[in-house]
C-alpha cells in the first residue's frame, strides 16, 4: 500500500474488506488515533496488517545493532541520525511539499518516521524531550529536529531537513570507548533505482548493499565491517508470518509507539510556538 499518505488508511481498509493481508507504507496513518483505528479494523476482521519500516533493514541499522551487542564502543550515550538534503526551492510537482501537513505532507511524517522507528528499534522505548518543526521555505514542514530520551540511557537526536547546505553524516553514535560514523545513505535504494533486483534471500552482491563505516577513538580511526542491508528480509518475515503464524516484522505496539511520538512532537511544537 504505497499511495499518498492521506489515503493510506482508506486504501488499507478496502484491502482488509477483501480479506487481503496488508503492508502499509510509512506513515501507516496520519496520527496515532488513525493508526490505532486501522489496527483495530484489521484485527476485528482477522486480517494481518503491518507497516513498511524498511530502514530497520538498512546496512547502518543492522551494523549498529551488532556493534552495540558486541560492546566494542562501551556504553552508548548519544545517537545522532539524520536525513538532510539541500533543496532550497519548493518543487511544485512534489506532493509531499504541496500537501498540507494535516493531510500527510511534510518531513515529520515522511523522513522523521524513519528516524524515530530506527531509534526505538536500536535503543528501546523513549520519551520525547524536544521538538522543532519549521517551515523555512514557506510550505509544509521542511526542517524538523526532535530529541528522545530512551529508558536505557541513550539520548537520540534526530534531524531531517530539505534545506541543509552542508548535510551532516547519516549517523554518528558516541560510546564511552569511541564514536561510530556512517557518512552516506544505505545503498539499497540506489541499487533498486539502477534496476538491480535482489534474490529471494537478499542481494547477490552483498558488498554493494553494505555501507561504509568508520570508528573513531580520538586521533585513531579505522574502518568497521558492515552488515549488508536486506529489504527482502522484511518481506520474507511477512511471508513466514502468513504461512506459519510467526510474528510480523513490525508489531502493532511498535507502530503505535512511533505514531505516538510523532503526535507528541506536534504537540510540543504547537505549545512552544503558540
């Protein structure tokens, strides 16, 4: 279900009414309550539904999971994640830039959905500490910064911007024993756009699907082996769930937690600018 954001819920319900299991592109719906209603609608009819948080299967996300588990960087205390671009002029042909925010336009529901889902997946439940939602070009929100405080002690700083003249690294993560940096976006999207098709298990050229990462320890730095990204694994988990009853890749509870944080970001921004 990859239609425009304002009709995700309506289109998903049409599929549910036909008894078709549904994968809804992010954002699943326009806010927490619409997301909750969609899950309830599917549950009442016994139809499986999940949301496509594909960035959980990016090379950097999978690599960070392994790195945190290994303890190589020691205690992780700060995580910075960003999708920043430099597009100073509005694009009249881009629906995300011309659809009102309450109908799903703007970067909060677009790219921040990715960043919030990744941060929660990596470091667990969190509360929203700060939110800034700005409209620099005069259209919908195009510069959004939020800060999360995870129960496990990590602080996440998540930035999306369409008007960053000098974009920062994709990820910078600080631990007691060093800093992990991923400079570039996961390569899978570029592979797909170039016409390369993955196998049923993932990419045949795993090196092409792996990001370039570096660990810094003061003046010392060195490359870190990455794990290949694998969007196919998302769909394999959906397939397994439908055939065996195993868990879907993204749970109801997780999707609702992401939606709740995005709603809270709006609330904080409105109060601070009210």
